[in-house]
């Protein structure tokens, strides 16, 4: 098979080399450049980012008084010389800033060629909904990164794609789901196969039934959803013969989920890190389980509690600057997530590495002495728990400084010895100083967008 495939030809009589339509040509011209820049050195990538960042700051300075005041406060003004050395003086943009400022963060005018402007509403898992704007230019980048992700993971775009994401009541409902001719906007650039979609609120058994009937080549869904479907299929020996790969997004992917999908169907997961307001921030490396920052689209920083850049092995807060969305500049935006910085990747790509993405501060455990720590529910620890008792799904909720509720969905009631072993596991994992309550539920509460968090702190 020749890979990547020949683009989708739009002109009568033109087959190869092919010219797609105008939209496809735009995306292809970005992909062509990104195919090369991914191999540049980290320094060269950074230099090009800062030339784009100067252009972004110039727009923010001239078109958004809120940003101008903050840049002045940081001692920055056009033409933004030596921006790299002064960058860290720019204040952080929070979700609360966005909620409070509203339309004051929109650009008064867009430069020529940035195209139409679209509204986005995000609920966010923080319960802090925001409204944002994004330009057509930002959307071209979105499409290009979507294709880069497919191409990195060598998907056959003519295959069938199944999507289980939408949680809107009545949309793509079981048993039929919905059907589309193509894989969305990717078809503007390459020929694609069909796409089918099912509502994520379908039960694991219903999803498995639908997947068997559709028999897709690829599946896109949330990590906690695939975990329960894989459990169901493993137990009931349900195979999806054509399935080649699973693509996850929107939630933290736990390592045991990768194992489970290998066991259930013999397929690998590829994960990516994105948000609605920013788009793609990091994609899984084609050769490793860690992530490459998408530096052609965002400038992503990981900083410690003092605001200093984290080194490989350190965990810090993610700040992201969208390089191309001039309609509403996001400059040093605190997405709310934390990540561990990784070493340069042996694959040779100069795009910086995130070893793991840890999610929100809300997922941190507060020790009785007030210290906050990450509850790293490692692959080994979870596997141990699942061997102790017939647990299908789990969620841990810190109710108070001293109390943790363990919520389980189980296949049958636990015996006294299983319960006692689970309690021992909890004390080892979270610390003997906590009091644990075990709750058994029919299913675990998911957010409106179908997400499930494995650890939630309700403390302060
Ligand atoms: Zn790599």
C-alpha cells in the first residue's frame, strides 16, 4: 500500500498527482509544511513559534484593549523584540478571566484572509462554561492536525470509522445510531470511507452489539467508555473482526485501558490531548505511548507553582497559547490540566514531549495535613485491585480531608475477604490515615459530555 494515499481529486480527468478542491488544497499545504517541521530541531521549531507569537501579540495589542493592558504591565510593546526572554512576564489567562471579560476578549478586526468567525460554547469538566470565538484560519489548522493524527497512525482512510462520543439525548440512539458518507472534513483532502455514530449513553452491551453489527475498522471514543465496553466484550468473548485501532480523546487514558483493549480485541489505542476552545494540543507519537506537543498550532508551556518551566520528569500546570486564532487570542491560557514533561523522543521528531497528561487539579488528593498530591493510579495498582474482586468500574471521591468514598460497579456482591482485601488496597494506595466508605452502584455518574473521572476531590 502506498502511504499516505493520493489526495481526493476534484477536477474532471485529473487522477494523479491529484488536486483536491480549494479547502483540501489549503489543508494539504499545511500538512506539507508540517511533514517537514516535525523533524526540525526543538530550537528551530521554537524560533519559528516566536516569530508567529510576535504576530499574535501584535494583533492582541492593537485589537484587544484587555490584552494590551496586560502586555504593557509585562513591559512588552510592538515590535516585541526578544520576546522569548520576556515571555514569562505575560500574566496567565484563566477561565474566570474569560467568563468575566466575555466579548472584551474578542478582536475588533481580523487581518485579511483569516476568514469567517465561529462561536464555540464549552461546558468544560470544571463546571465553568465559557464562550469563545475561532476563525476559519484556526479551523484549517484543526483539520490539518486531524489528518496528521490519522497519517501518523497510518490509518487506512477508506475504512469505516465508528464514533461513540455524542451524549445528546435521542441523537444517534441505539439500536440504529447514525450514518455518514465520509469521515467529516478529512474528505476535503483525501478520499475516506463511511462514518457511523452511536450515542455514548448506550449500555456496554448495546455498544458491543452495535459494534459487532457495524464491524468498523477504527473506533473513536472516550477512555472510560472503551474500558467498560472492553470489559463486557472480554467477558462475553465478543470480537470485532475488522477493528484495527482505537482512538481516544477528552479524558485521561489509564494504562490498564490499553491492556484491556489488547486482551479483548488485540488492538492498540492511540490517544490525543485536545480541548474544544483550543483544538489539538498533543498527539500520541506514532512509535511510543507518550505525546508530542503540536508546536505548529500551539505554544504549550508546563510550569511549576513558581511559574518556572518544568524539566523532564517534573509535573506542572499547562499554559497554552494558540498561534493562529486571532479572532480571540488565547495567550498563556490555563487550560486547567497538569502534565509531566518528557525527554526528547527517540523517534527523531523535534516536537516536545509530554510523558503523561494528568488532568485537573480537581483530581489531586488532599492529605489530612493539607498537602496536595497526584493520585497516580498506575497500571500495576489498578490491575491488582481488579484481581482482588470482580470490579467492573471504579471511581474514588474524596469527600472530606479525612474521608474517601470508593464507588464500584461489580458483577456480584463482594465476599467479606474480598472487601477486606479491597480496604487494604485502598489504605496502601491513598494512605492509612483516611477513612474509606465502599459504595456499590449500578453505573457510575458521567458528566453531560459522557466523561467519567476516576478520582475526584470535593475538598475546597
Ligand atoms: Zn516520537
